[in-house]
């Protein structure tokens, strides 16, 4: 298992609800959350090793969300 951290433009609980079925039904995503209080709207994903950062970015892009790798 690995933890992936991203900066997003997810702004509300309604946005989270749009992504919920996509992330919940993805075979490699074990758990995920979005911190709407953080300035970077941090998306944290616990995933199987097979999930790539690019896959997460593309999943967001397909639903009009900007998801980027969060710099350390």
C-alpha cells in the first residue's frame, strides 16, 4: 500500500460527491479523503501499488477537476 497526496481545486462537499463513486469503485483505491479546509484542498489516497499518480490526475481531469502532485 502507498499514500498519494495531491493539491486540487475541489471546493465543496458537492464536488467530493461527484468524485465519490469514481474513487470508491476504483479497484486500486483503498481509502481517500479531501481536506476542504486546507488552502490546497489536499486529496489523500491510500492505494495499491498499481495506482499511478497520473491515473489519479486523469480521473480528476475527466470530471473537470484539477488534481496535481503536491510539492513537499
